[in-house]
C-alpha cells in the first residue's frame, strides 16, 4: 500500500484561536479542520486556530482529544491501495459545554474570536424543513425562549453570545454554517433572528443589520468511525490514534466571501471563495446527497450495508444515474465550468470507493430533515412547473421509489419483519402513523400530508401519490429487485 505522510510544520505556540466551532465530530475534524491545518502549515502558524465544542453529547471525544493536546490524524483514502495520513493540530482547544456553558461563552466573548462555524446537522437548527420556521413546540427552544441566558441549542447559544458582545461593545463575530442545507447562511440567520426577537425586536434587528451569515457548501465523504475502522488504520497505516478519522481523498469547500472581521486566506488552501454559493449547494445536495439517501433507503431495504456495496450492483448504479440525469439535473442551475456528465460519473466513482465502508445506516439517519432538501425541493419545483404549464408529468419514479423505501424504513421493520432503530427526530410521529394506518394507501396518504416534511405540492398530486403507492406495494410484495428496472441506457422504469 502506498502511504503519504504529512506532519504539522508549525509550532503550537505560534497559533492563536480565532475560530470557535460548534459540533465537534468526525466531519469537522476531516473537513474544516483540515483546511485550517493546511493554512497554518503554509503560514507557519497564525490567528486562526480552532476551539471546537460539543454542547449536547460526546464529552468522551473532548476528553480524548484534550489528553493528546488535541492532536489527531486524518487518513484520506484515494482507494484501498493509496492513502494520505495527515497530522492535524489546528484544533487548539476542545470543550464540552453541557449544563454549564460559561466556559464556552468566555471563548465566544473573546475579541480574538472572529468566526463561529457550525456542524450541528440539520436537526440542530430547530427549524421545520418545509417553512424554515423555528420548532416552537420543541422543549429546548421553549427553554431558550424562557431562559435565554442559559441556552441549550446552537441558535440559543449564538443569540446569547451576540447579546453579550453587543452589551460589551465587542463587534459581532461571523457565523458560518457548514451543514448540508440549501442557503444555510440565510437559514441560520432566520433561526437566530427569530429566537432573538423573543428577547427584543430591536436586538433581532441589530443581528439582522450587523451579523454576517455567509453560506457555504461542504463536500467530503466521512464515514462514522468504528472499532473496525480503528483496527484498519492500525494495520494498514500503522496509525495508533484513537482520535483519528478516515475519509475520502476528495474534498471541496465553497464559501460566500462575507467576513467583516477578517478570515483566513483560505483561497490559497483550496477553498473556493465566491459571491453566490447557491448553485454549488443545490448541485451537491440534489446530486450527491440525494443519491446517497436513495442508496441508503433502497439499499437498506435490499439488505445492503455500504454505499460501495450498493453501487457495485449495476441496477443501483442505473437507479442513481437515472435519478441524477432525469429528476435532479432539470431542477439545477449548474455552476459555470462544471461538466455535468463528468460530475455525475465522478460521484459514482467516489461512491464505489470501498476503502471507506460508508454505512447506509449512517446516511439513513434523520431522513425527515434531509430528504426535503435532497429530493423534495427539486421534485416539488417540477410538479409545480408541470401544473402551471399543463404539461405531462416528468419522470419522478426514482424519487417515488426513494419515498416508498423511506416510508418502509420509518416503520422500524424491514421486508422480512426484522426490527431496526429509526434514528429520526420525527420517529414517534412516524411510528404512530404506521400503527394507526394498516392499509398502505392510508399510510402513504397520511405521511405525504406531513407538511413539516413534504411541500404541499405532494399531498395535492394524485399522480405522485399513485406512483409511491404502486412502488410501495411492489416492494412489499415482490421485493426491491422488482422496483429496480432502471435501464442504464434507456433510463426507463417499470410501468412507464
């Protein structure tokens, strides 16, 4: 095996903390922290070290990192025979801010803190996927409204930190979301301002006028680490680091250039600084993430375990080619200079990287928060266009198959009746619907009517309902293979 090794070139004492990151996990360590590591290496230090924070769980990771002075390794796999092992020291402090967040606020109130970045997952913003409003029925949001000085949520923490900075006359830091959501900067701004308005409408307006919320698009496949992953790193790379993470060699970060207090010169480290992130966001969400979710639910129903297992099957490869070409691509304004077919084939090649062992069960988590932007936003655009123009409905058979497989997944049992955990913030609601409705047509109708997930266009479109129902009945009576009649040349599906 060919292994490239990169060490940190800077002295730790030459780094000051200028970024606070909320959501310390594998993705942050393998993505944003790597770009900062490159920046610090190139500059032999600087003012952009990271203080990484967890606010709800995984205090063990914080403890393990601090035991090693926050040093860890990232294993970037091109394939099973080529890897790059990178030492990372960009995280200069790690915090767990559970019940007591004052140590976090001390960092957030520092005048050295110029940027706050976030990877808290879609559900960590506490907004409904459909209308992007705060989940006012969530107990944590209610707590932050009633007790704003002791917040529990990421939006609440930002509100309180900005409130204190304003009171002390410290300029507002920039808030940079690095989560897989369209217009994530605008969404973060809306969530923070809506919550701040409960404190004071004038304060909410001050945030609106004075705080920058640039959007960003992040792209790197980072599987969750496991005992098996750790053993592989030890045996293949001689890396005995319990904090190490593995990922693919590919990485992309596209950032809206709006940082009033300054930023790292990221553009020299591979970050694309642009005026408008939106075309990159939607391209990645609907093509890469949309395909990932299709493989997750349909592949899981077929008892496959990893992304590589799924795309190794020509029928699954044909499914996602069909989805990307005929259902996602027509909804996109592609960024300039992108060769569409090359991008699609490069995604399939990345999915086939069997060195990652990317579990479908990991991708399947939080589907009610993910599929609205990955599948449904684009599909709803097509449905509305077709209704307005009175044209024949375009092919949405892959999306219908994905929705049918997701509905099956949310029932907590596979096609053979074996139980599995449904890891989703709406799992209780979905389970209640499965219990209440035994007839598939009633179940599907009730789930399509969940407007926190499905745009109104879906509950009012009988053609889409019938497509989901037919696919669901086919899947549950004949198996997944009967639903995978997507020809890789003609791109047609059964019944069309």
